[in-house]
């Protein structure tokens, strides 16, 4: 079939799709609850190679030598390079599934970690549709539902590495667009040179705890985590995250490969009015025009990108001998390009858990320069005890 013969509904338009909730759509999605989803088009990394781990760590701004320095890692608790726990998102960030024509934001993340990812591991990701709540009304974007994808990551030995519950908010784009002006803020943020210098000084002063074990015995309730700073968020930060293998759903592609996919799935893309190029819906994270069609002010960060920052904050604080066992995060407000996000938290509990691990429970936060907590969350980490060997794995 030639271009001129392409049916109108297979052409890509200049707007994002504008579907609506219907009884038929809701019934169809209910019938799919429990389905295992195809992941082939969304897998970015199968193997935790040295370069894949390095590319991902650099893509989230994490320079812990445990992820990249072979000599350093050989002397550490694993005896070799391991991947940061967030590397699972570079294997499979999420899956494009259902809700034809509706917009979406990543709403919440729940992850439990069960085994480290060692260099050379092969990770197999599986995804399941666990259902949805709603529709309900909201002032943020009108009618919405919240759905739940369960993603499991298994290594070559059949061991569960991590389980990720990806919760997304789905909404009607036309309603979200109507409310955009009510959320208007000054963007890009008007930083002064003095403010930027202080931000960069803070970033350069950050040092991971690394090989110095943080003992469970020494941690006290109300202890504060080190503060980690990200930003001002720029276009290259988002490109680096994509290049690391994280997030795109489905994988981003170019030229004829992309065009054939868009002809098959025209709602995956739109035509940019400035360049006349076809762009994926995912470009809301680096294309202001797409972001405005989604009801945002300008381009904004990726939901699970914030969870990667949260995990960076945790591994930075616990040191090489610690282990992150679980995280939870809620995504509130957009983090726009030009924003600065500072991440931290405090200790709210400690115990010996049912696995026999000495764990610390944390309340975590991520605040932007406007004082908004854009990712309230919790975490559980295991720490060595003074009477134990620090090695894990």
C-alpha cells in the first residue's frame, strides 16, 4: 500500500489521541485482568554487561564505583561489579497497554528487591495486568482511573531479582488540557547565577558512603539521610536516561523503523508542527509541544526516573555493604526541565525482620525549589551489624 492509499485512521495527526472513558472500554479492560503482556517491543537490556551497567549509572547521575570500577568492586562485598538496584528499569521500564487514546502518568511505584544483579546476569522480565480502580473524578485531570502492572525480573538461575508494581493514572487528555492554565507556574525557573553556583557546589560535595559500612547498631530513630541533589534538570539529562536503556514504551526508534510502527499504531505518535517530523507520545519528556498536548506546561521528567533518584539516594547513604529491600514512591506534580529536586529522608523504625535481616525503615522525600514534595515515599534497607561480616549476596 502506498502512502496515498493509507487509510485516514492509519495516518498520524498533529495532536495526541483524545479518547474517552466508555462502558465498552472499561468492560474490555476488566476482561483482560490477569493477562500476561507481551514485552518484546519494550525490553532494552537482557544482559547486565559492564557497559550496560555503566551507561545506566551515568544516565541517572550515579558515579558509585561499585557499579563501574572493576578494581574497586573486586575488593567490595560482592567481589565484582554489580548493577545499581534501579537497573531493572533499564531491562524493562514499563509496557504500552490498553486505554486507547487516553493520556497517562506514572502514579506510584512499589518495588521489592530479592537478589543483586551481578555483572553478566541475564534478566528476563515478565509483565501482568493486575487490574484498575475507577473511574473517579479529580480536580487535577478530570475523570481518571488508576491501573496496576506487575513486573517481575528473573535471572538466568531462575531466581527472582525484583518485583515492581507500576501504577499509572489514565485520563482524558481534553480534560487535562482544560485544566493546564490552573496549574501554571513560572517555567523555566528563573535561577540566578549565585543560586546555580550553590546548587553545583552541593552536587560536587556529595560523596557515597561506599566501603565504609553503616552499622545497623549505630542508626537511631530520626537520623537524617544525606541530601542528594538533581538538577537543574536539562534536556541532556532526559536523553541520557533514554540512552541508558530506561523508560521508553515501546523502544524508541528512527526513520523507517519508526514509521512502520506508527503506521501500524498511529496513536503512538503525532506530527510535530515545527519540524514536521513524527514524534512518539513518550516525547512529552523532551518536547514542549507534546507536553502541552498532555496538559503539562513544558517537558517533564519520567516517573520511574524519580525512583531511580530515590534508589541512588538510598545506596549513597547505606554504603556498599547495605541492601535496599523495598521502596515505595508517589509521583506528585510535574518535575519540569529547569527544576531542581533534592532527595532525602529520615529513619522511622528498625528491627530484625522475618528474613533475619537487620533492617531500617525510612520515610523519604523529594522536594523541588518550590517546596513541593514531588515524591513522598518509604523504603526499607538492610544494614550490616557490627558483629557480622559486611559481605552480602
